[in-house]
């Protein structure tokens, strides 16, 4: 099995992405970045999700940075309990997992693992890019040894989710996103636009999932309770959104991605109205070398099949 580290701000769809990663990859570890909800809650959510997956081998969880470090004047970042519920788990308030987080720092763990298996560890990034950016800054020698980073973040010149111009992960830590995108590591970006076009699960899909009658399916239903309502009222979307799961599914099977192109992508870090905006230079107007493979279309039926396979496997 291919080795990955998954970096997550575990709440909502992060959990299903984590289950998907455990299903398809050898997950060397889970690293937590500040994002969706209170940091310690994210840690608990990751530990509980691993317990739900019940993997044969222990998957360690490492705490990383609780907030962005590279921006000046930002003491706190905006969490989104309104999207995922107060606990980030759809208000399910699951009991505490038995496993506890490891002692070391996420950034040191990333550096150590990449050095232990040079050229083998792909990174699955489904959170603000703080931890990954700081790992690259702390030890730039890992850059050549990371084969690929799959990033859920940004949009391809279209509507954001946290602001009209920005997607949440890039908005929370645009300086980190910029650093990672320009690191030279091969990158695939799956944006919020792909999530809206191809990942939405509506009431009928949820009914089909409930019919699977597995522990995985029940977990999916539980953690999606709040976001279903939020999406209908705020985003005017008829269903739940699965950006992180889509990203991991694509990393596991790139043929799900039916269209993609290499573009020059940069992140707005100043913008009065556009901080965190991801500029995708589709027509190469800036005449710069492409640095990101941008996902532009997905086989929605196969993605759904993949999701069902993961939920069905967790008895
Ligand atoms: Ca996430």
C-alpha cells in the first residue's frame, strides 16, 4: 500500500476523508492543523474517527500548529462551528476515543517520516496549510523527497465559501498556501468548485447510504446532520459537501479526475476583499511556469461508488 500522511482540521467531511485514506493507503500518521473548530476538539475528532475505522495497525495522531504563524496581526482565526456543529461532528458528541495523541510535534513527525521513506510519502492536505508550510520551512531538504501533495483548497476562479473570493483552507492561512504552492513539490489541487460540481450528496443519496446499514454509514449520517442544513440555507446547495473526501478519493485513484491541466497558481495574501483568493492563470497571461495540476472535472458516479465502498467496509 502507498504511504501517506494526512494533514487535517478534523471536523465534518475531514472524518470521511480520513476513513477513505485508511481504506486506500498505509496512513503513516495524522497531523492536526488549526482550522474548522477548537483545536483540541479536532484532535479528539481524528482519534474517534480512527477508532471508527478500526485499522489493524495503530495510526498515530500528532498535534501541529493551532493557528497560522506567517501572517502578521492575526491572533486568532475564524472557526466554523456553524458549518459542522459545535463539536465539528454534526452535534453527535461522541465519547472520547481510547487512543491519545502522540507527544511529538506534527511538523517534526512529517520531517522524520519523509526522511525515513524518501520519495515515498505523499501528503494529503485537507486543512489550512500551516503544518506543511512550517515543515518545509524548518527543513527544506524534505522538498525533494516528497513525491506529491494533494491539496483540497482554493477555487478555480470562481465563488469561494468562507468569503465570495476565497475557499476556507487558503483563507485561513494564505501565506502558508503560497509557500507550499511555490515549494517546487508536485501538487494536485482539488478546489471548492469541484466539490460543488461533483461531491454533493442529496437526500436520496443519504437514504441510500442509510440503507447500507453499516457502522460506517451510520457515522456518515451522524456527522453530516448540521452541514446538510447549513448548505441548504447558506450556500443554497441541496445536500452535503465532501471536498476532503473527494481529494483523498482522487489521490487514491487519479482516474476519478477526468479533466485536469497544469497552470500557474498563486494566492492573494493582501487583498482588501480577496485575501486567500487562488489565482489560476488559465490563459497563461502571466507567462509563468505552471506549478499546480488543477482538477477540472470528476467522474461523479465513480466517486459516489468509491464513497459507498468505504462506508460499506466499516461494519
Ligand atoms: Ca478539512
